[in-house]
C-alpha cells in the first residue's frame, strides 16, 4: 500500500496540473439577425440611417425632431423604470411606484398593442411608446422642444399604430 504522503503529493501534483491549464476559449461568429420592422412613415418625417441600437431613426416635422425605434432583451427594466428614465431626461422627478405611474394611452394597430406616454416639462416633451413582445421590448421615442413635440403627436401616434415588430 502506497505511503499516504506519496498519495497526497500525487493528488496535489494532479490538482496543480489541472489548475495550470489555460481555459479553452472558442470564438464563434453568428450572423446578426435582421429585424423585420414594418411601418408607415408619416408625412414630414424623413428616415435616417439606423445604428446598432436603433432599428429605425427619423427626423420629424419642420423642427427636425429626433425619433428613435430601439429594442432590448426582456422587459428592459419594466414600464415604470423606462417612464422614470424619460422623466429624468426632462429633469422631472421620478414616480415612486406603479400606482403613481404616468397615465398611458393604449394604441393598437397592425394587430399589436403599445403603451403610449406624453411626458412634459415646461420647455421640453417626450412622446414615448413601449411595445412588449415575448422576449424583447421595443421603444419608440420622440423628444424635443415642447411645442414642436406636441405638434407631432398625431403623426407619432399614427406611426406607432402602423408599426409591426416581431
């Protein structure tokens, strides 16, 4: 029967040998999935190049307001967190709880439902829409000077109603 010290030394040597191996790193490249958006562009809106996060981008109306369509995995923090993010961008205090949540209008179109929000400060406003899907959440946002944003509300609502997201 081998000596206990020899067995312990062999076990230690094997453990150290296993720990000293560098982990195998494998890199695979998968093609980026195209996102099949469908929408009707309102009059006075000009489509702009989309980016990595933006799936669609526009300049809206005579004031050339920025409109973005983005998508994130899961619920992206939930409705309240996103409404509060938009409120902070307008330097408004956050809402404390879902019960205090900013009232949402439900917009339906293209067989889909969106929660739409109008968030106003004295000088600026944001029109936002949230479209929750199985494994991702889509956001449409138009922000700028208050009067110019509110003048685009009908176009924004029509755009959100026309939007089909997978």
